[in-house]
C-alpha cells in the first residue's frame, strides 16, 4: 500500500480511499481508481505482474472481480462469498475444459553457416 501511495498518489490516505477491493487469500491483488497515465507507473514497480482495467476482468455489472471490499480505506473482514467466482472456476471441470491450452513451441532449425 505504501509503495502505491508514494509512487502514484499524494498520500497514504488518498491511496486508501482509491482502493475499492483487496484480495489476499488466494492471490494478492487490489482494485483501485486511478487515472490511466498512473497505471504505467504502477506497472513499472517491482513485483507488479499485471495492471488490468476492470473491463478486462469484469463481464459487466457491479460484481467486481472478487476480493474483500474496501470502503474509505477499511477492508471488510474475509468472507468466502467475495471469492465464489474464483473458487467455482478452480473446481469446475467445465471451466478447466474451456481453457485454451498452450500449443508447444516449434523448435527452430539452426542454420549452419
């Protein structure tokens, strides 16, 4: 949290207010409201894997991607209901079958000079 506050917004308090969900049980992630140009700063921070817009994660509606809600910097206590979509996808055989599997990379022939 402090890294985001220092690199992106003016203060810890502003950073806390911009965050609307936090997840730490199954994966470490948070959702926050920031201007698009600030996402590039976040993306460049060490140990940041992805910076995705909500439209990439959420299929519409107000359901969110999961995680405990955060209101005015206070994260709601952990509750399994906030992770139901993620849990369902991890145990759903049909969901596993729908995943596109990576094709093996072709070996490149080395040309000898």
